[in-house]
C-alpha cells in the first residue's frame, strides 16, 4: 500500500489531473462569487482615484475594511480593467477583474512553489518535489478558499519568498524592496524584519531605503506628496494604531470564529459579546497584558531559535517559524490565510526527510503537522473554531519547530551535522 501511494504521488499525470480539476472548480467558484473580497481592494483604488480616504467605511464608520498601505492601490490599479464602482463595494463588470486576479493568485502560488524548492534543503531533489506535491495537496482546500474569495495573501507570500531568495544571495536592497511590497499587502509579515536583521545587521539600512521608496517616494510621485502623506496618516490611524499602540483591548479584539489569531483566541477565553458590548471575565487590562506578553514571548522565542539554529538542514524550519508568526500574531487572521500551511508542511517534511534527524524529532514534528492538517480539515465545525483549535494546533507546530531548531544547534548532544544543500 505504501509503495502504491508513493507511486501515485510521484505520478505527474495524477498531480496534473488534480491541479486541473482544482483550477477548474475554483474558476467556477470565482465566477459565482463575483469578486467577493476583491471588491474591497478595488474600493480602495476607486476611493484614491476620487481623492478620498479608502480607510473610511461609508457603510460602517466604526469598522475599517480596507487596511492596506496606500502603495497597495498602485499594485491593484491595473486590475480595475473595465469594472467601475457604482456604489461602495459594488462594481459593474467585475468578472474580468476577478479572473485576472485569480490568474495572478495561481501564478503567485506556482512561483512560490518554485522558490521553495530552491530555498528549503532536503535529502534529495526527488524527495523535495514529492514533499512539495504532498504539501500542496494537503493545503489545497485552504488555497482554494483563498483564491475563490479573491484574497491577496498568496501574492504577499510570493513577494515574501522572493525577498528571502534575494536575501540568501546577499542582494539586500532588492530583498528589502520585495519585503516592503509584501508588507504593503500583509503587514503581519513584519516579524521577518527581525529575522533579516538578526542574520545581517546591515539589512536595516537597505530596509529603510526600500521602505522609503515603496511607501513614500513612488506613491508621492503618483498621488502627490500631500495626498500620500494624508493617506499614510489615515492608514496609521485606522489600521496600525488600533493594534500596535492602543491602550484599549476593545479596539483590536475580534471574536469572529473565522479569526484564529492570538488576540481572538485569548479573547474568546476571556471575553464574550461583540465589539462595543464586551463582557470581561477578567479585567480588560489583564487581557491586554496577556496578549502583549504572549506575543512578545513568541517573537523572542522565534529569534532565539533562529540565533541558535545551525541553519543547515533546519533552515526551512526558520522560514516556517517566522511565517507562522504572520498567522498567530495579527489583529485578526481569517481561515484562508492558512493557505500558507503548505509552506509549513513542506519545511517539516523536508527536514524529517534527512536520515540523521533523531527519530523522536521526526515523530513529534510529523504528529504536530498531521494534527494541524486535521484541524484545518475541520474548520467548518463551529465549536472547534470557537475554542480556537486552529490557533492552538498552529501554535503547537510552531513550538515544536522552535524546540527542534534549538536542539539541533551546533554543539548540542545528538544534533545532526549541518548541511547547506541548495537546489
């Protein structure tokens, strides 16, 4: 049976058939959903074209929906195509835009897969390709959820992986530019900045230059300096400040069961009700401190693991650890962002493919990976989502990768010999 499954996975005909079926099915879903979440992105473009702030929600002034950096609208402008906004978040002729964005998502996924084969070491090229196939198949439902909703996290991932590739080639300014582009889409990838600086302190200068170009210079050239400065202030006020600098827990909690990030997971244990009408089981300050301290410890442990790691065969685990922070730490994180799970699976499978990795490590990481896969397969069960099983399963895998990265550090008893295999 094992040999048969191996043969099936290795078959490119089988894999191509599954992908073709997947692409067709999601294409039908994209058509039926008519650009669901893409409307938010295009709303931001239209608002800026009309000289308005995209961060003001005309349908609900208390809830900001467009949360991206102003520069993101420059990336999205070509996707307007023939669609035009008839009312807030309502567009005529949006299907061409929806399918153009769908194809962009598929391209981003394919490019990400190619870069992962180059970035994450494994015992052999054949094993790496097999592991990537398995990882993609395991994550396909969530990838499909991401693509069918017209979301943008796969594009952010593609930019992020491109920046890591460039970082490993010591092209720091180009790395910083792609990293900044990733941040315009998904600011939760920011913890990678600590990773880059830990590895190469001189990266901070490249990042400052690139961030100035991406967030200020280019948008100011297109929007005008005054309007871009206004938009940056609006972005900070409506999107960044409520989470990073607020003194009020209620300003960044999200109790929707679809959100599985740390603030939501802790919130559901300590709070009930809805925004503006919360009932606290412990004091708001205590909840606030729990989340802040927990978040700080997670980042600190990730940096410790990267610092202790020998980089060799555990290099993929380093990337996976910091990518996991983009799932655990944001103000909120919806199910579809776990499309990133294929990267986590791939990093783990490639690591345990090495024969010299201790058996206990292999079994522990494999068990944690399978638990995460099972939980992602059951996200439609509301009770599991309410108690944040997806968060806790992801946190458990993150913790397992942290322990393994530290234990395999050079000089520790039983640590596997380092390797710097590059494909």
